[in-house]
């Protein structure tokens, strides 16, 4: 199991497994870097806004340290 695998709750409150939060973070920076958008991760939907981006950034920092 990867040290960077995390479970996130989607917009419906269901658990979604993300294999590598760093790759997820990189995707958000490339395709969801500003404003409010919706990201689909294997049928799980996440509203991506500044708060969500910050949450992901903090998770990466926590798991990297």
C-alpha cells in the first residue's frame, strides 16, 4: 500500500479511494486551478474550490512530512 493512498468523501458523502494523493493534487493544479469546478474520480464527484484545493495541499504536506 502506498504511503500516499487516501480515502476522500465525495459530494454524496461516499468514500472514494485515491491511490496517490500527489497525482490527484497535480491534476487539480492542471485542470481545476481556480474558480469552482467539479472533478469526476471513478464515478465520484468532488466540488473543487479554494477550500478543497487547500485541503488536498494540506494532506500532501502531512503525508510527505
